[in-house]
C-alpha cells in the first residue's frame, strides 16, 4: 500500500467507520402510521393505473411481463420498435419513457404510472418493515459499496427515496424528530460537484460564477445566450442546468437533445456556445480521460484512485462506458471524500463539547441531525463551518441549512 492510499485509510476511512457505526446505532425515528397510509394510497393509485391500462387495450395482461408487454406494444398497438434484445424488444423504463415522449399513447402512460407507483410502494413497504422495536430505522452504511468512494446505504436503502417528487417529500415527512429532542437539522452541500469541476478546471468564468454568489445556471445562461442574468428564462436555465451536469457525466449532444426534447443541431450549438465561453472546462474534461488512459486510473483531490482498465479495451462499447465514468470519477470521488471529512470533524466536535445533539444520517450530499433547542445555534455553527472548510477549493463550499420537525420540513 503506497503512502497516499495509507493516508486515505488512516485519515478518512477509519475515522469515518467510527462515525458511521455511531450513526447506525442511533437510527432515526419514523412514523409507521404515515408510511402505512402512503403505502395504501399508492396501492390504490397503482390499481387505478392498471385498470385504466387494461381499458385502453380491452383486456387484462401481466404488466410485469416483458413478453406480454411486447405483444401489446409492438403487435396490438403497432408502436415503433425499441432496442432489440435476445427475446424481442426491450421494455425497460428508459426505453418506454422515450417511446412515450416520441409516440405518446394512453396505454403507455398508464403503464409508466403503474410502474412508478409500484416502485414507490415497494420503497415505502421496505421502510415500514425496517422500523425497529424502538420506532427507529437503523440503516447500514457501506463504505465499499461504490467505486467512487461514495457511501451507499442498505437494509433499508435510504439513497433511493426520490428527492424532488411529491411522494418523495411525503416519505421524508415520516422521518421525524425523536423523543428527547426538539427538532431535526439538515445541512446540504449546494452544487458540490460543479464546484469541484470549477476547482479542477480552473475555468475563470465558472470560478467567477461561484464567487459572485449569482445563481450558477442563470450566470452561465447569461454568458451562453448573451443576455443579462435577469433576462435568462426558466427554459434557458433548464437547458443550461441539464448541460452543465450532463457534461460531467459524458453526455453527448445527441443525449442532451433527447433529454431536453430539442433538435440535435440545437444541442450541438448549445454545447459549442458553452465551451466557447468556458473553454477550460472542455480542456479539463478532455485531459481527465487522456490522463486516465495513460495512468490506468483517475484520482481525487485527496489521492483516491479508481482504476479504468477498459479505457484500453478494443471493445468500443466498453471503452466508451469507461470514458464516461472516468469523466465524473474525480469529481464524485472528491465530493465523497469531502463529505466523510466533514462528518468526522462534526462528530468529533459534538463529542468533544459534550453536546446531546447528534448526527443521524448521511444521504447524497446531505447530513441529518437530531437537535435539542438549547444547542441550535452551536449545532448550526459547527456543522456549517466544518462542512464549508472540509477542503480548500478555488471556490467556496456552500452549505444550505434547514430546520423542522421532520426530514421534509427541514429540507431546503
């Protein structure tokens, strides 16, 4: 083991292990009644979608059977064929979502609704089953669950709860402050991967965007479209946001066009305009793949390495997949390292000061705490300072705090 890897183990991973163990033991209070009521409602909605789907085709089929769905979609309804598979044509979620976007049909709409609702109900049921005798859920954190260094969560998985959707918010509404505490506190890193991209690329425009305090996508949109920030429309901002995040995951002009529902030439123009004004981002993204191809791995700010042998593969599909993953690995891995450093520092501060308030969860770029009223100001100060200074970047690490009696209310 080289010195850098040993340093990661001793300075980040082992201290994180101690903190995560405490978090698992603490768990978080969850309302069984709220989740059971939501599960019942989702079940009714799924049944209604199923009934509506059957009405559209005049018969009942197994909506979970790819073979029966192929027969309905491509024979009975004569819809355009999706990607060919060994058993016919794919009926996976991505393919059917795209099919509905290009060739909308009521049956397909009801089918997708049924799938989404059924999937959500399974998440809710898994959470209900995981509630312990103490009325709390004790998830298990897996430090080796991802190749980038990000934590994963299991038994139950708290990473798969939808963030933006109404149902996702209702699930979070069931995660409540526990007995003996007064409120939940959440702290979330804002646009952390884009900030890391600004640091790695040293693009003056992107750095200025974060230092100015202006909304990132509005700032970038103003540069790309040649208008004042106040003149950037919601559609412009949506396009810029999709592209900015897409670039970090190797999104092509074709993929951007499909995602935004615009012409390929318009997507190419958008990306061209972006790179014209943020050229060092383009140069950085190119260099990441080339350096990884030569070295055989990518590296985070703290030296965490991720190997990419498929960058040398003669198989184009494997090679392209490796290139896309290599683009994002340094940013996502650095974000993971920063979060672990912040968590450990916060935990040590709380213990050192003898605070009753405590860290409960880490989900994506967010930490969730259980707090007593007398420690509110101290908790917010410690957490925001430790998270903001977990790494020294060319741009500030922005931390969004939130308070509430449940996880949804405390979100930002």
